[in-house]
């Protein structure tokens, strides 16, 4: 019985040793691959010339303005402007009320007119007229 216990412990020892060796090989191969890939990236970054900004661009939060060239045929100059979006009002008919009775529902961020959120959208302004882009 003592011989089988020694054999089992030797077998467990071999499995543990093989797992550790396999882990060490994989870990060093991954470290070498990472070193090679980083050495390939660095020269490419050095060769690229970074363009110097001539003017600071005005930063805008949100979407970019649309191109409003030639939106209308009568005016010569169209420009993109931001305008507040009117609150969306929908009518809902109740199943239990007469057909002509409707309720108005206004969709806003809080519903109590205390919110500072005012959605904006882009429009093309040609003279005194506003067009959808």
C-alpha cells in the first residue's frame, strides 16, 4: 500500500510541475510578443509628423452644423443656426370619453416646467426663413 501512495503523489507532483512549466512558457511568449509589437509601433509614431494647428477651432458641444449651401434658390447666402425645439404635444383619445374629448400631453424632461433642459436642433437660415437641412 505504501508503494501506491508514493506513485499517486509522484503522479500529482508531475502534473503540477507540467502545469507550471506550461504556464511559464506561455507567459514568457506573451511577454516577448508584447515587446515586439511595442517596438514596431514606436518607430511608426516617430516617423509621423504631427500637423501644427494654425488656428484653434471653436469647440462645439453636440452635433456638427449641416451644410446649408443652396438650400433655397431665391437667396444667395444660407447659414446653419441652432434653434430651440418646440415641445412635442400629442393628443390622446380616451376610450371611455366621447369621440371629441381629447387630452393634451406635453413631453418634456420633467413635465413640471422647472427644467433647464432646452433641446436645440440645427436649421438652415436663408434670409428670414428657416429650412430643415
